[in-house]
C-alpha cells in the first residue's frame, strides 16, 4: 500500500491509524523511535491536523505509541508495560492501594513530604501523581488539611 497517496473517504483518521500501524508492525518505525510530527503526517497524507490527531489517539489507545513531552510520539516497546513517567507509576501504585482497601474512603493520603521520601521523587512529580488521582475522582483535596480518599457515593 502506497503511503504517499492522499487519503479520502469516510473516517479518514482510521486510515491514518491503519497506515501508521502497518509501518510500526513492519519495523519502519522501530520501538523507541519517534514518529514524524503532526505537520509532517498532515503533508504526507493530505489531511487536516485534527484527522492526524484522531488517528494517533487510536494508536495510543492500543498501546502502540506513547506521547512524551519535548520528544513527540514514540513507538512503544512491544510487550513492555513500564510507565514512561515516574508520576504515572506513583499514581498507579496509590490507585492500587485505594482499590485494595489499604487506603479507606475518607482517610488521609500520606503527605507530599512522605510521598517524596517514599518514592525518592521531586515535589512536582508527587504533585503530578496526586493531580492524576484527583482528576480520576479517587482523591479530594481540602485546602490546608491535605488530600483524602474520596468517600464512596
């Protein structure tokens, strides 16, 4: 299948994803390798940027690629389940503790200082992890008191 031809028809973003998936599977884009920029993909396929973004989002949902700030979209290593960022690993571990019941609804989470010591992470990394949990609705912050596991509704 020629990859230089412009794409047309319905749901073009799925065609973008299909072509890029094929290139990843055949090794044209190896694990750890960066994909072309959105602008380059727009020019290559003759589509709008939003179309490219939707196609890339499909590949990211499948776990074939990951987005890394300042680097772009990178092909994920096959079979590798590691988190690309420390804050995601910290958030995943805290989420697991909440789901196992180690941290009960209404109970206080460890302080930022305690989490920094426990994980050997910076304040910003710990805050990013906590923000993920707040965004997911697992944790609530009370100004001046700390963060708590959201009570069951």
